[in-house]
């Protein structure tokens, strides 16, 4: 590769955003930061702008943008500061951008990620919620724009690495029997069931193997993260929900596996550090140094596996049901989960009530077929309203 790649990092102040910038900084001859976005952490966004000197920065709102613009001008930077969803879409689809890291958390990332896809960019997808919500629309947009979609979720990146290049013709045509998604089981894998009602947000966010943002940490503790990933895998690899098996693997060394009809099982292994999938996707089809330490199998010593317990992890069952129902069900599942996780983090509900809210929302309204983006957004809004109603009835 001769030309320097221009990169937009959506969600630059987050866990994935910072890991992406760490990798980019190791390869200044290959990558240049074109735009950075942040939301609530304006001081962090300003500090990143000082280091990476992007053409654009995107802040939460007009007031934050004015403040950031003032600070950057005073420091002699020519960075132009935009704001809000429109600003995010603009830097995602800008004609000078080659690659977009979609690392905003939750439904807020949907429109900017779709803007990158529709503009035919190389899109590195961390923001799984965007794909879970919009499913077929998202994949159709990838096909019609010619965008290159590469998974950042470690499991999906692992599966991508274990599949042959021509898997888009269908998993059966390349001899795949099933996909095995590994899951650590999170911090509550062995907590006595009766104690789950007492767990705190701090305990839920203390993941045994990965350091991540708060929302995905709670999703990992409830295993809704694996449920969202099951739906994500179905869309990315054109798989049926029953072709995707979830395997608990507490060491998080095997990032996922592909089972072929001849009995071969291919797996991708590595230390649990998101810079590996980020580097893989950034440089694909080449390989670059990520800064991740080599895997020491003698330190790992053993790899364990167990089946997930649906009584402990009801969110996994709810997500599988939503995947099977399809239509707007995954968007409703995701929206209800976002409201429930925020309520848990604010200590308004107990941990097991996350699943109760989602269950109630999914039962309150039937899913419909997805016609267009408005159908998805309406389902998202309706599910949020139903979840809020559940919360106010409880309080
Ligand atoms: P995080 O909370 O650390 O960062 C989220 C980023 O999104 C921040 O930059 C924040 O400013 C921005 N943001 C939040 N709300 C926003 C809004 N309403 N509008 C615009 N921007 C907003 O989260 P994270 O752990 O980096 O996760 C980001 C995404 O990557 C999530 O979808 C998550 O599921 C996925 N992911 C993360 C990991 C991980 O190891 N952290 C692994 C796999 C997938
Ligand atoms: Mg993952």
C-alpha cells in the first residue's frame, strides 16, 4: 500500500476508539486521522485533537462545539468542529475518507455507521447495535454501495479469519456446518443465582478478561452481549440462528470457531486485547503490528468450555427468540436493553430486572417486517417508551 489511509474514528474517546488510535499511532506512514468524534468527554476529545490534529472533530452539541473550536484555535489548530448526528454523518461519508471505525455505543451509532456504508467506505464495525437494529437494510446498503464491511467484535473478527475468502456465496457452499461463538461468561458466571439480585454496577463492570465501556460490560455480565453477537453473526455471515452455537470459554483466548462438514474446526486465538481485531481489520488483507503481546500458551496452560445456563442468562434466550422472529424484534430487543442497562447503571433497577424489562417489551408488541429505516426507528422509539413505562410502573 502506497497511499496514506484517511481514517474517521467515530466514538474516539471510548474504549475501542482509544485502542484504534493506539494502533494508528504505531503506523503513521500508513494511517492518518481525518476526523474524531466524542460525546460527553469533551476534555478528552480536545486532548486527542491536540495529538492527532484531525481535519474535523465532532462534538455532542453546538455549545460543546463552540467550546472545543475555541480551545483548538487558541492552540493553533485548524481542525473544524462539527456537532450532532449531522456532523457525525458528514465525517463518516466525507469523500476524502477511506476508512471509518464505527465505535459509537448503541443505537446512536446507527445513522453515522449507515452513512459510512452508503458512501461505500471501508467500515470497521464495532457498533454491533447498528447492525442488530437494521439487519437486512444494513447488509443491502453494503451490497449496493460496494462498502467493505469488516467485523471488529473479537468473535466475528475471529470467524471472519477462519472462513475462506468466498464465504459470501453461502456458508453451506464453503462447507461450514456451524459457527461457535465463544463467551467468557462474564463476572457472574459462578455467582449463586439468589445473589444476582444484589450485584452492583461496579461488580457488573468488572469484567474478568476485557476492559470495555460500561454498557457492553453490563451486556457481557447478562450475556445480552452474546445475544446481540448471535444476531450480528447471522447478518455478517448469512447464517440462520440455529447455525450459531454459544460456548462459554472463561479464558477468552479462543475468540470463536468455525466447524466444517469434514470435521475440521478452525479457531482464532490470541490475548484478549481489542488491538488485534482492530489491526487485522485496519490492514486487511495485510497484517501489521498491533502492540499486543504474543500469546504464551504455557501461561494460558488450559482452555475450558461449558454450555451456557439459560436460567442464569435469560437475555441469551430472549436474543435468540428475537433472532428467530426477525423483522423489528432485534431492534426492540436492543432498545429495551439500552433502557434497562442505563436504569441498572443508575441503580434504578436490580440486575435480573434487565431481562424482565426486555421480556415485557417483546411481549407487549408484535414485531413487524422491516420496510425501511423509519420502520426500524419507530420500533426503537416504541420499545424505549414501553421500557420507560415499565420503569415508571415499578417506581
Ligand atoms: P465506550 O462507552 O467506551 O465508548 C463509546 C463512545 O461512543 C464514546 O466515544 C462516546 O463519546 C460515544 N458516544 C456515546 N454515546 C453517544 C451518542 N449518543 N452520540 C454520539 N456518540 C456517543 O464504549 P466501547 O466499549 O468503546 O464500545 C463501543 C462499541 O464497540 C459498542 O457498540 C460495543 O458493543 C462495541 N464493542 C466494544 C468492545 C470493547 O472491548 N470495548 C468489544 C467489542 C465490541
Ligand atoms: Mg465481542
